[in-house]
């Protein structure tokens, strides 16, 4: 794996912002009671597939130019400080989280909450996806070590085989024990594989930028199909194994349609590369972290009951508050942590000379 990749694709930074607001929209739609039986509601119900976009983006960006030295330090500095600050402030000040026990707090801080019964904390339930992503971060160096000696075609084949094998996990009828085995990392291997495969293809496949004008409508169509009741249960009802496999497959197709034009085509002049999109992409991690607890506060602030409508008002207020808090989080927590980690990495690199 000696290819030389460009260090930065601005359109992917903007795509992070789209993914963050996509996840926000699916949560505001659900909590304001948007009818999933409508076209609008069905699509928004499956905008949780923007989690798949986050997973695939992480895989693509890390695999295309993997650096082993300082890897774990950089990943830890990227996600832990902002997450810990969010969790601790939510536990301290959000009424919905006041009854969280110490075990759940520790599990959330250690990104292990998905492995324990009933450990998704109020106001922080969306952080289950971070637990999955952390698991990917942990195994990625091993994956690189095992596969880097092989040819590109072999690596792609192995990725696809791994994705197919993961359906054994997601299709297993797990016992109802208080632990949701469906949200364990193996279920989401196909979503990460999308990014891994695109990273392998980046230097050998070029697609026309106009493809994005086709891929977005197709992605929305996939979300609409997956949002139909005949495709799988809506809301918080757990799908059966077959329905869950279909949900993962649809999410895989959704994120592939969304990311591929921006990964394999020159879309650097797209709207996702504009200064506003880049700025929102820069703070998108904190937007993701904070939007759910802030959504919990928006209802009483506006004097609106949950599930009682007012989607656009609630979404607007949640978005505005999320951007404001995310900016503060980025400036006071994320960026200082990144700078600190960079200094540590430089010091380690110099000491090795």
C-alpha cells in the first residue's frame, strides 16, 4: 500500500456536516411525531443511515493514508475529550439523565455501554454508534498489518467476504437478555467496508462529478424504501433477524450512494466544499454529540410536548443550539486536544530519530 493519496478532500469535510444534520433530522422527526407513513416521514425515519455515512467516511479517511505511529493517541484525542465533556455535563445538568447510575456513566465514558444491559443513558442514547466506531479504531491497525502485504484486488475481495460473513451475526436470533446484540460492532462491518473499498479504488477509479446528481436521489429513494413498514418495523421496535439484515443492506447501499461520488470524483467545487460547509464539517462531531441532549431541552424551552408536532420549529431551534454549543466545544475542547496530540506525535517522531 504505497499509493500517494491527497491529504485532504474538502468535499468530505462538508459531507460530515450533512451526516451530522441527517442524524439530527431523524431524531427531531421521531420526537416531534412526524408520521412515518408519509413519504417525508419515511425518508426521515431512515436518515439514521447517516450513521452509516459516518462509519464509511471514517474507514475511507483512515485507510487511504494509514499511519501507525501515534495512531491510537490521535484517535483518542479526536473523540475522547469532547465526548467526556458532553457526557459529564449531561449527567450533571440534564434532568433526563439524573437517574443514571455510576456503572452506566463509566460504561458510556469507556465506550462500552452497548455491551451491558440497559446501559444507554438518557440524553446520550445516540452514543451507541461511538462504541461501534471505537471498536473499529481498535482493530484497524491489526487489519492493516494483516492485509497490507497483499495486492489491492485481494484486499478488496477480503473486505467483501468479511462484509458477507458479518450477516451471520446480524441474522442470528439473539436471546432477549437486556443486551441488544444487534448493535454490536460485527453488525456494521458492511458500512465500514464501503469506506475501505472506496479507499482502495481511489487511485484507480475516476467517476464524473455529475454522478452526485444521480446518487443523492437514489439514496433518498433507498431511505424511503427502507422506511416502509413492510420493509421492517418503524420507531423503536426491534427488527427480527431477517429484517435487521435488510436494514443493514439498505444502509450499506445508502452510504455507498452518498459517499462514492465524493470519494472517486473531483467534487472539490461542489457546495460541500464551500466555507460554510467546511466550517460545519469541522464542528460536526460536536454537533453529533450535543444534538440529542439539546433536543431534550428544546421541548420545555418552547413549551411543546414531545410527539406533538412542530417539526420545523423544533428542528430549527435544535440545529441552532447544536451549532452554537458545537462551536464552543470545538474551540475549547476538540482543537486544543488535537494540537496537544500533534505535539506529542511530533515529540515521539523526533525521539525516534
